[in-house]
């Protein structure tokens, strides 16, 4: 049994020593008190490693160069606050597929301190890990010291979220609001892409959606469907409309029938209110929810993800711009492979056909194709060409399933922006993806 003492954040800061490894909760479960106060230890510590995922706190030790000898950042998934740290040289990405993120990190590196946000203990002494169980419970069970920032403002969720205070060393009572994520309105391209995808989704399918304009457009386009289910990495704000409209009820699911399954939630305050005490939301550990073998047990599972760049063979770079890391693999491979494991399963990769990019020589922004002959040098392959199924842009949808490279190149060129198609054909001929005789 652990201590389960209520203490101040200063007590937790006193525990931190040089060369320690601290793991913190992901996304909205990021412990704000710790992150915003950690730099107070900088004058007495060196080489403290902080492992995090989807961070939101604008912590000074991320962005101020003076802290680079005190703290090193290891990220499972970058956000804007981590990208600010690139130039200081004290950050690195942890390549991962989400369902193995916690296990592989534990196998490699001992966790000295684990800190995450949670609800206040109930009358039975249980807290809920609330908004994230990507790796949180897995790390909690292995860490030398477990700290929870407990907070009445966080929703109490069910599934595998319960932790008894006997399994916690320290509790810090806090009062901040759970970090929110805007729910962007789809633009014209999003709507076109969303409609292409929605046309391929059938009544009774189980869906996985991500965040952003395209997933929001897909959700809006699904309002005329029936008996959909949810088995998703991230529970998002756009899912509430589908549930409240009766479109999503989980009645046809072959795994966890009637339950909306996820491993974390990140969205609006209204979404947090919706999941608070809601027994239909089943939040389970990421190692289970995102295991491709588990996902494949859902008949008619559909995964919908996006990418930054795709080459003519089908390789998807979804997390870097050349060698510069931008976001993360997250659950893209997990869900794409898992969906294709399922009976009648399908996987969709979506992207705009072009992007506006600053020319390094002129300094001016110019339009470039996001469908390319070959990926940029150093680009991370987030989803291998072996695992790509459907690809969608605002110019159409193509299936790469079972096709050879020549057929893939032709199909992908057909949904590229028209102004880049001839150049792509020329490049494909030069490298041998296409043959002028066929």
C-alpha cells in the first residue's frame, strides 16, 4: 500500500532530483500544476527527462533555452508547444504505435515519478483517471512514485479508469478546468472529402474518427446513417451529435455492444459534461483499445485518418516535414491495420491535394502537391504502403487494396490537383513507377 498523502505541489517538486525520469498524463490529462511549476527546480537539477504526449500546457521549460541543461523532453506525440523546443536541442521523438507506447517505454526506461490529472476520490476511495488512459494506468502500475493532481472539475469516466488511493503516493488538490480543444467548422474541401468517405460507410458500421475539419465533416455527413458504433482511440466532440441524434447506438457492434469505446477524450467543455458519469462511454487502456487484433474483432470497422504527404506507391508521412518532426504516429497504424483485420473492414487516409509552403529561396508561399512521386528526404513513414487501403482528396477517392505500384501511381495521380498531374506522370515515368507502354 502506498502513502496516499494529500500534499502541495511544492512537496512534489522537492522529490525531483537530477537524472530522474518523469512521465506525465497525455492531452487533457496533462498535470498542469506540475508542468507550470517544474522550472522552479531548474537551479538544482540536471538532465531530468520528461516523457509526454499531446501536451497543452505552455510551460516555460519547453520554450526557454536557459532550461535545456535541466530538462530533456521525450514526446510520443508533438504539439505546437513541443515544436517550439526544436531549436534548443533538448527534445526528441519516441517512435511508437500507440497501443505499445507505454509497454515499450517501460521496457526501456524505469519511471521514477508518474503524474497525471484525475478526479477527487469518491466515498470508496477510488479516483477516476478521467480523460486519458492511453498509457496512464500502465505507467502508474510500474512507477516508483505515483502522483495524482485531483480535481473536482474533471469528468468521472468508466471502463478501466478506477484507481484506489492505496495505489497512490501523493495527491495534490487542484482547481483548474480540463484543457479544451476547439471543434473547427469544416471548410469546403473538408465537406467534399467528408462526403466521399461518408458514402462508403454503411448502416451498422463501427467507426474511428480523429480531430479536425475532415473528421468533423465526416461526422456531419453521417447524420443520415443508422445503428453506427464507436471504437476509437480518441473520443471527440463531433461524436456527441451522432449519439444524441440516435445515429450512433452501438446496437450492431460485435465487440462491447451498446458501448462507445475509446482510450482518451479531448474536446470541448460540453463534451466533458457529456462523458461525466456516462455509463455508455467505455474508456479502456490504449494497449487494448488500439491493439489491431482487438479492433479487428469489430465486424464492419472503419478507420478514418489523415496524412501530411503520400507518395505514388502509397507511403504516408503523417508526422514529419522532411526530417523535422511535427506530430506523431499516434494510432494511425493501429487503427488502419485493425480496421482491415475486421470482417468487411475499411481504412481511409484523407488529405487535401495541395498545401501552401514557404519557398526557402524566395521566402514567398507557393502551392505544392501533397501527393508526391517520392517523400521528402528524411520523412517518417507513418503508415507503410502495405497498410494503405482507401485514399481520399477533394478530387476523389481511390482504393489501393491489392494493387501494384503502377496501378497505385495512376490512381493517386487521378486524385491529385489537376495542375500537378502531368508533372507527377513525368516523375513517375522517370523513376519507373509508370511505363510509357502500359
